[in-house]
């Protein structure tokens, strides 16, 4: 039997979802089902990386736009200082 408690423990350290563990246990009756379940989960990894990279790129672009907007606002309202010797 496999016991999974909360977010800690061996299975959590391997980042294995309890749902996947229960599906594998149920599918042990037929080998083909196990490999189908594992294949479905493995595909998520590379796709997740692509989606995450795309989201990071969007976030960087939005931060760049905000930084430019703030700098533009600050430049317009900046007082020119002249120092007398």
C-alpha cells in the first residue's frame, strides 16, 4: 500500500501526484493502461516548460513597458537644477 500525507514525504519529493499513484495502482491489472497513464503525464513536462517560458516573456515585456512609462513620467516632471559656482 502507498500512503501519501500532505505535501511531504517520498512521493512529494519526487513531485508525484497522489492522483497518479492511485491511477497506477488501479491500472496494475493491465500493463498497457499503466504506460498510457505515464505517457500522458510525461507529455505535460515539455509543454509546461514552453507555456511557462511564454508567460515569463510576456511578464518581462509588461515590466519593461511599465519601467519605460515610469521613466517617461519622471523625466517630464524632473526639475532642471543649475548650480552656481
